[in-house]
């Protein structure tokens, strides 16, 4: 069933893992989100040199030309050594993608990539820019957010530094690094074209809906999947994951806040969870297209699931959800996208418009599994 927070897209989106011999990424249907279970049996990885979360980091200085413009040479020099080519062998062939090293643990390095790059892998190898290659061990994956972590047997590989995707602005310059069309260590630059896009990426066998994607005109091609999107300081603000098959200069990346949250959980041996509050909603745009009256902005509640966080907080059918923890749900930001910034168990304040008045509701986010949430 279509997710009520996901708008169907009139344009096809492709994943950007490169299928060996295919020459192009798989086309994607514009279907609804399908929740896929995480890989069971995930083992904890004691991370000893993991990069701190964005809130704890001092911002790195921008690498500029002196004229205020991004210096792509300097960004590539800072981040490029941490970006590897991911080579995957499956039962039906092979594929290539990208990834970047984010932590050291027990004499190993941990690299983040897209789940769809390593899905179905019988063997994973990673080729680093210095020419060394490693047979990688899969630590864990989360198909819903399209994030995976693999382990390499060298505890001294260069580390990428996390940036804060919440600070991105439309028009800001960015750099993408990866392995497009099998060309290792390729660098492209562009701008943040838009924030908070909802896109569905996948193929006939599987798909995932990304509820809060970054849109960029930096070239994103097959093989770029799993590689970093960096800001002017050379920090990772997104993971490149998809591109349009019918447009030029339209690529998408998963925000670093989401990638880091999920990767941190996987490396700790935990289920990253899928935030859920127990409502079905209708977006402002969909309501207007359907000729319905819509007060305020955001998402109109169509139903409330009993026993779930929204019901416990007193949310009602007809309420219009306008903000989550002070973040307004306008300019494309979806409810599910705003919730993905948080972990299940986090307590948030949701502002709703009810009969002309704003009501602040406090609730604790639940976890939605593959078969739906069983809230209590």
C-alpha cells in the first residue's frame, strides 16, 4: 500500500550502483515505500575512534579559493583518501559502488555504503585510492534507509569526517566523490538544488523510499552509490544514492544525519529502528490537488492508530501537523523525513493546528518494523 506520507513521482529514479556489463543503472518504478527487515544476527563492533556526532564537533574551516568559492581540489585532497571502490560479486554477476571510511575498531576500519550496493553479495572487496584492496566483512545493513557498514582488515585507513546535513542551504556548493561508471576516485561538483525531497529508488525486486533526500546537480552516475557528498569544508553531508533517468543534473543523496544515525547503530550491534508515531496523513499538496480544504501547512491527520505515540499524546483526526521539534514541515519536508532525524525512544514535541489554534503535543517515538508497528 502507498505510504500516506510518500508522494508518487512522475519521473523515474535510478539507483547508482554500477552493474558490471550493464552500462546503466536499473530503472525504478515510482511505487510506494516497502519496509524491508534488517539483517538479523548483527554483531556489535566496539568502535574506538569513531567520529563524534555533529553536535559535538567543532566545524571545520571552509576550503575556499579566497574568493569565497569552493575549492574542489582541496576538498578532494582532504576527503578522497577515505573513499573506496566497492566491488561486489553476487550469484548472478557483479556490481560496483562507492563507500567511505568512518571509524576504526579493533585493528579494522569501518566503511559505510548503500545497502543496495552490497545486497545479495557473496563476496565484497574494497579498492582504496592508494591501490590496496581488501576483502570486506559485512557488519550489518538497514534496507529501509539504504545504509550498510562493512569492515576492512586495516585499522589505519584515512577517515572521512561527518558534517551536519541539517545546516545545508539551497544553493550551497557541494562535491561528490566516487566510482561512476567504474572510474575510480572521480570528483564532480555542483550545488544543493533542493532539500527534503521524497524519492523512491530501486528495481522490480526491491525498492526503498527516501523521505528526506538532498537533491544536487553534482553529477551522480552509476557507481556513485554509497560515496560521499561533501561541503566546502570537506565534511560528509550526504551519501550519494540515486539519479534521475529522465533528467540532467538531478541526483539525490541521503542526509548525513540519517546515515550517521543508522551507521552508529549498526556498528554498535543495535537495530537502528524506523521512527513511527502511528498516524496516516495527507500532504498539503495532495489535499489541494484533491480539492480538499486545508488549513495551515504540513500534513493533515487522516487516522490515528490506537495504542501508538500519536494517540497517547492526544492527536486527533483533522489535526494538521506543522512542525516536529521546532522544524516546520514545509518546503518539501515530509513528516517521515523529520522523524528520521530521531531514534525510536526519543521524546519530541509535535505542533499541530487544531481549529485555528496551535497545540503542542509531547510524544515518544516508537519503532516500526517490517510488518508495521505494534504499539503498546
